[in-house]
C-alpha cells in the first residue's frame, strides 16, 4: 500500500526531469533579452477540502488546494482502514482530477490503482469506483473506456447526475453526438445549476450553436459560487470568444479567470493565445512560457512552437517541439492519449506519413470530430487529397456530426479542396475560416490569406464545379 500512496524518489526524479525539459525549452526561447519567469512549484499548498469531494469526477471544478487536502485526508483514511472502498474511490478520482488540472500524467496510474483497489474491496454495485474510472478515462482521452465505465455506473445508479455529465464527454469523443444529446437531456432532467449549464454549453458549441454556447457558459460563470468553478467557466468563455475571433473579449475572460483562481493555468495559456492574436508578441511569449512552466500541456507546447516559427525563431520553435515530444512520451507512460496533438504536429512539422498512421489508428479507436479533421489534414499533407476530403467533410458538415464552427477545420477543408482543384469550394471554406476567426493560428491564418489571394476571384462565366 505504501507504493500506492507515496511517490517516493522515483516521483521526485520524474518531477526534476519534467522541470528540466521545460527549462531547456525556455532557455531557447529568449526574445529581446527577456527570459520567461521561472517555474513555480506545481504542488498546491494544502487547504480546506470543503467542496472537493463533489468535484472529484471532474464535473464541478475544484480548487487545487482543496484537491490536495482531500487527497491527504483520503490517503490517511485508507491507511487506517484498507477496506474502505468509498475512500479508495474518492482518492482515485481525486488523483485523476489532480492529474488533469496540473497536466501531470504521473497521477493517472495512481488513480487507477486506487480505483481498482476500491473494486477489489467492493466488487458489487460499486458505482463510486465505476464513475471514478470513467472520469479517469476522460482525463486520459480514452473515450471507449470512459463510455464503458460510465455506462456501468449509470446502470448501477441511473439517477447519479455526474455520470451523465461524464458520458457526454465520452460520447462526444467517440463522435456519437446523438448519444451525447440524450445524455444531456437526462442530465438536465436530473439537475440544474452552473455545472449543468457548462455541459450544455459544450454540447451547443459542438452543434454549431455559438450564441447559445456563449450565453450558457456566461450564465454558468455568473452563478458559480466557488472561485475555482467560476474561473473554469470563465476560461471556457475565453475559449469560445477566441474561437469566434473576439480577441479582446477572450483576453478579458482569461484574465478574469486568473484573478478569480490563480491556479487556473489553462486560462494563462489562453491569455498567451489572445495576446499573440492582438499582436502583443513579447507579452504573449512570456505568458505562454509561464503557463507551460505550471501546466506542461503538449497542445500548449505546439501553440508556442508555432508562434516562434511564425516569428522566424526556428531554434526556439525546435525547443518547443522537442518539449512536445517529451510531454507526449510522458503522457503515454501515464496511460494518457495525446495522439491527436502529436498527429497534428507530425503533419505540419515532422513526418506526414507517420501522422497518417497514428491518426488512422486513433480514428479506428475513437472516431470523434477532432480526429476526423486531423486525419484529413494529415492525408492532405501526405499528398492524398481524395481520401482527405472525406474526413474533412465529416469534420465540417453537420449531418455527418461535424456541426462545430471551427476556423481550423474550415481552413483544412479549403486547402484540401484547393489541392483537388475544386476552387469554388476552396474559396468558400478559406473565406469561412477567416470569417469565423481571422487569428486562428499565427502560421495558418496568414497561409489561408495567401491561398485566397492566389485563387483570385471566380470567373463570372466559368462552369460550376
């Protein structure tokens, strides 16, 4: 049991390796003689655990100090009583949420061991452990497992509202938007309040209902009482604002989220994204580096690397790409799936054929909208535009499940269509990408503009496609 509960020297060595990788990337990222701030300690200071038990399924966001206190409390309980199945389940779910919040996949194996121990102690009707395993699978981006365990927990306790929230994530990750909608209906029939509003906003966003999504997440943030919960919804509001090209609103949301909860590190990464889109590049680089030091997420490493590349800072970009690869390896060691980010990276900056292989396997396992888009783009980059177009259509056409209005998805489709000499459709989708969000990428938004200029205006007398 000591091996389960304690990190020990191996965990400390892993932490040092992780910090060294981030520091190496920061060292290569000097701009104008300014280095990004040094990393603060990742572990939150112990604090009150009040409210944290209701958040351990990643349904109601909790403050990091509360999670840390809850973990300490439950570790003490299972040491005192190793047959306490409920405490093992809460401990495992808290580890999973801590790993998700801190982008530290080393928590995930510990979470799984605790949850499996709960099942061994109480193998019958253990909805706590089943729900915890579903939450862990969502955190790992393992949506087939999330669906399986979520449905087990739902069968055991159909009135358990948090299970339906997790199943929305699972079904969405598998591209089953009808099932996600049914889970939302069940959720809203069982529960109301900010957490439900936030889940509904995510479903509206995936269906292309941007105004409904924005209104829902704003209401969730206004009604949330706990600072950590409010900050999480403000961060999501910032994401939605950025997706529709509203840089100033996105920046305000991200800054408000950080003021509300300084541990909302995803909002700090969003702040860097918005600052870059506003042309405040030096600030953006500093903020991005600070976010990565606290929240080493592969997707953020890719964003920062592409920002450096857009500025012609190749050495700094390569350092971020090296960090991305290292973080993906670390995630895989913790059972987390970062193939989507790695596939997009390989398509644009590495080996497109390797990207196709990775993403084709990801599509076979969990055919969500984001994977369809990434696989289509990888196929385009590998020179296979005919096949690529089918996946691009899946990602962008509502009747195929791709209802979300996404500038990157429309850009990818437009570039694929240009490669196929379908110039009318290419113009339409490239214009749509820039209309949705003219600042969607420091690398690809300028490329979309160049492609549109090269295509020119359509001939008034030309034949239809």
